[in-house]
């Protein structure tokens, strides 16, 4: 296993042209401004996150009620994380950054849901009977005895999400800026 990890880490990252990296960076910066302007509200990408989240309840629900409740967030975070791991192993720079960025963007969505655990004012969406819909984070935090800390935990998760997204963009810029010109792909 360690040899496999060393073989991956020894491979160079696939270079991307500086113009492409600049376009990606502009996209990420625009998205960051968009997300910041929404102040924790629902983002357009959260519609896709919601589908994956609800699928996680169905998938992990096979392992019992508790795992099923956690399953929404588990799958919501696991999908972009596993894609990031795959692209990391393939050393595909742009794809890795994209998946890492949206892995951390999911933390903003989760933080909004966590912060709502006591007030339960967000509308609940379920794939089952709406009469039996539960607020995941109210159930999780209540079960752990930490419901009163919902907004504090959400604030930490939100900050980590922002730091992760900014870190992914910074890594992209650093990886391209510090790439020597001879390692840059030729322009098309």
C-alpha cells in the first residue's frame, strides 16, 4: 500500500495551460463572491447536493435508522471526496481542484442545515412520506446531547468549508504559477 502511495506521489501533475488555469481561477473567484453574497442561503449548486444528500438517506438507510439519518451528509461529502481522490491518483490538476472545491462547498450547505437544528425553520425535503420527515441535524445533535451548540458547530463547519474552497483555488494557482515554462502544455 505504501509503495502504491509513493508511486502516485512520484508522478507529476498533468500540467494545464496558464490561460486555462486563469479561467478556472476566475470561475472559482466568481463562485466564491456569489456564495458570499448569499449569506448562507441556498446556492444553485445545492440542488445537486440535495439530490445526492437524499440518495444517501436511501442508500445508508439499509444499515439502520441512525446510519440512514447520517447517510445524507455522508454521501453528500463522500461523492466529491472520492472523485477528488481519484483525480488526485490520476494527477489531473483541474479535475482534482474542481472536486476538492465542491467537496468543501458542500460544507456550507451542511452548515446551513446544522445551524437550523433548533429552529427547524428550513423546509424539509424527503423521498418518502413527508409526514415522517425528520430534520437530520436536530435528530443527530439531540441524540449526541449537543443540540444547544448547533450554531457554533455550524459556524466551525462553515469556516472550514470556506478555508477548503479558498485553499483549493490557491493550490491551483500555486501549481500553475510555479510550473516551469517547459512543463507547460503548448497553446492550442
